[in-house]
């Protein structure tokens, strides 16, 4: 097992390095937006790229992430890519999905978990995970996991949501 971690902020890099220094992970003090394409494809030919960006400017960040994913996918189309994203502004998320569908990337699965309905302005309504080239039957397992997590993560002031209204796993693009 081998891994690479990227962190551009010095304080976060130091914390990451402290937490992971005993693991077989290369920890690099640089921006993942340029670092990822430098380390793919891995010599093992299989792997997962997990992205957890800060989302400081949602509209710009989504566009930048699509560009990164397309560049990485073009360099390593059989890789698995997982991108965490916040669900704060449903219009921005839907635009993100539309732009993703227009790319050449195949097998795009979206998993969403909402704690608050999208029409309630709370700052963070839920969370999403885009998975490109997910493992076989990952979609079925993701549905089960989200349905388990939904009541466990419910907050006191959130309205009651059914698992069907709070969770969503769907293919943006198939084979």
C-alpha cells in the first residue's frame, strides 16, 4: 500500500505530516491541483484519488475541480476518483452536475446525504460524494450506508426527513 497526500497550507501540512508520518504515505507541501497529475498513473495501475477541497468559492471551485478531474481522467482513465463536496447551494450543485455530464468521463456516480431540506437556508444542508469509476456494486452499498447514516447524523433542530428524501445515489453518467 502506498499513498500521496497534498496540502498547500503550511499549518495544515504540519498537522497532516504529524498525524500520518508513520504510514507509507508521501506527504507533499503543495497544491493538489497541480500535484495529482504529477503522480498519476501510479506504477500499481490501480488506485483511488480522494479529493477534499476547502470550497472557499463554490462556483469557482467546482469549475476548477472539473478541470482537474478531466485532466487526471485523461491521464489515467481507469483510476477511481472520489470527490467530497458540500451541499449548500442546490443551484450550484446542479450546475456542477450539468458540467460533469458534458465531459468525456464515464461512470460518474453521485451520493448525497441531506440533514436539512434544500429549501432551508442553514449554510450546509448536506454533503455529497462524486465517484468516478466506482468499484462494482458500490452504488448499492452507498445506498445502504447513507440510509444508516441519515438518522444517526440528524441534528435536533432539523426537520424530520425520510430516508428517500434525505439520501440520493444516482448515476450522472453510465458506461
